[in-house]
C-alpha cells in the first residue's frame, strides 16, 4: 500500500516527526511504500476561498500543492502528523488540509485509510480531546477509515518523546497497517 505522511511541525527533528519516523519504520518493515510531505517547509499558500476550483478542479494557486495533490490521490492512506498547538493541529498542517478543497470529492471518492500522530507538552487526560474531535470529523467527512492514533502526552521536547512509550506505539501502529 502507498502511504503519504503529512508532517506539520516547523521542527524537522521535533517530537511529532520522531513519532512519524517510528511509524514509517514500522510501515516500511510491513512492506508499505511511504512518502513524506513536509507541509511545514513546503511552498503552500492558504486557501483564498475563491472557489474557482468549484470544490473539485484546478486551483488558481500555483505552488507545491500541485504536486502534493497527485501524491495524495495516488496513495491509499494519509497520516496526519502535528504538534499540538493551542489544542488543535498546527497551522502548517491545517493550511495543507484547507487546500484539499480543490480535490475534495476525489478524496471522498477514494475511501482512503488514515491515522494521526501528535505530540504535546501537556499530559492531562483531556489534552487531545479537541484535536481528536476534529480528526474524527475529518474521518467522517472525507470518508476515511481510521487505522489508529497516537496521542503523545508529555512529549514536550524530543528528549521527552524519545523516552516515552509513544515511540513504540507509533512503530506498532505502522507495523500493524494492513
Ligand atoms: C505555538 C505553540 C502552541 C502550543 N500549544 C500547546 C498546547 O495547546 N498544549 C500542549 O500541551 N502543548 C502545546 N505546545 C507544545 C508542543 O505541542 C510540544 O512542545 C510539541 O512537542 C512540539 O512538537 P514538535 O517538536 O513536533 O514541534 C505548543 C507549542 C507551541 C510552539
């Protein structure tokens, strides 16, 4: 299966990308082909809401999303990777997701699999409630099939994350993708 990993952290070697690395290691061991889209360092402009695309068509903006669109639509699964920012996903990842607007029906029609990995400083039980509700809604709206989620509580720095149980959780999630 082809998997696209959508990374949304400005920290290339940060906590959420550490979790993504473990997920990828597991998924590749399981025989999947993984491609990373680094949404935080790509040339991606916010959706202007012009609806020139009619929710399914060429986008008037010419940036890296032209290539990412093809890569996402060729994949069988998308994995959202984000640090927790004010209890939601990062603006970098959200900016890419908003650009799905121009290929919304294609995503819905494909019936892709999905997963989410996130890292946060906080470790309260409610830390990921808002992001989880958002992810569940995206799964429902985009006709995705959820394969799992890793909520990295208390993963405030790469060192905290490396020593957390979430590295193993992310690896096992990737290894278990069928
Ligand atoms: C702008 C900003 C907002 C943040 N908001 C939260 C938050 O709402 N809750 C939380 O627990 N941690 C929050 N954090 C901490 C990060 O989620 C945490 O440090 C995470 O490990 C960063 O992941 P990264 O290394 O992949 O960038 C925030 C950090 C930043 C920079």
